[in-house]
């Protein structure tokens, strides 16, 4: 007769949030985290990009030189890494595994290449969410309205957005950010549903 294991070891889930620049991913991520501090956490990435005004080391990113980043690649310290818009970005394997073992849902705000790599390594517990505006025109309008980038950068970001959208079939969920509150609620609902997902690497009954 099989017996239900009362307390199976419960690892957390990885929630990949990817989006073209300007789709509102960071605002959604911040709001989701603020609403669920107990079970969900954010993993700070490493990058060789220079900090923007107001960004802090250890809060937004761990900023490091290209030489140090390459050393970490050689030492196998990254669960994934990628070159995005000319800079290196990577997810620490140690920090990720620590959070998962603590049973936390871990949000990774990373690009499409990184998302696909993580899914390959953690196939049972990676949930991939793609965030997009209603259409490309709206995305462009948002990039212009936030007044952060010059015309050339916006054009590059639009070209990249179209490339990123090609990876949509690899993702599990698409959230259209028409309205921030609704988009946050959608992401929260997806994360909540993971609680009921059967984890193929967990023994529930023995
Ligand atoms: P930004 O420089 O604007 O903060 O980020 C640029 C891009 O790099 C975004 O698409 C962001 O999601 C992605 N990114 C940030 N951290 C990581 C990471 O650790 N790995 C990968 N693959 N992409 C990342």
C-alpha cells in the first residue's frame, strides 16, 4: 500500500520573466515581489555593463569587469550567461540553487537565450513567462516616452524586440501588458498555480 509522504522535500520554482526593452518587465517584477515577500525572491544577476544613474552594486546587479566575468565563466560559476546588447550577463548557480533549496520561487529577469538555457538545466521547475505590449507600435511609443534612449538605440531595441519575439513558442505563458495592475495580477496568478503543479522530480507517495 502506498503512503503519502507528509513533507516531501519541496524545492522552489524558477520563474523566467523575459520581455523586449520597454514592455514593462521591471515594473511588473517589482510589484510581484512586493506582494509576495515570503515565498518569492529575486535573483541578482552579474553584469559587465556599467551601472546607470541610481543603480547600486548588489541591489540591481553585481557589477564586475569583463576579466572577472570571464574568470567566473571558466570556473563554472554561472547557471547561464549571455551577451546582451554588447554586455555580459549571468546568473549565479550557487545563489540560484541556494534559493531553490530554501523552497523559494525565484524570479529571473533575463533574456531569451538565458531563459532557454535555464529551462534546459532545470526542466521540471522552470516556468517561462514572456511579457509584451499589445503590438510593436505601442512598444516603440513607450520607448520614446520613457526618454532614456536616443533614436538609434530605440531603433536597435525595436530590431531586437522582433528577434526576441521569435522565441515566443519556447515560452509557457504570454502576458500582454495593457495595464500594469492587470499584468501584475496575471503573473501572480501564474506563480500561484505553480503551487499545484506536479513536480516530476519530487516523490509525493512511497
Ligand atoms: P539591462 O542592461 O537593461 O538591465 O538588461 C538588458 C537585458 O539583459 C535584459 O533583457 C535583461 O533581462 C537581460 N539580463 C539581465 N540579467 C541577465 C542574466 O543574468 N542573464 C541573461 N541571460 N540576461 C540577463
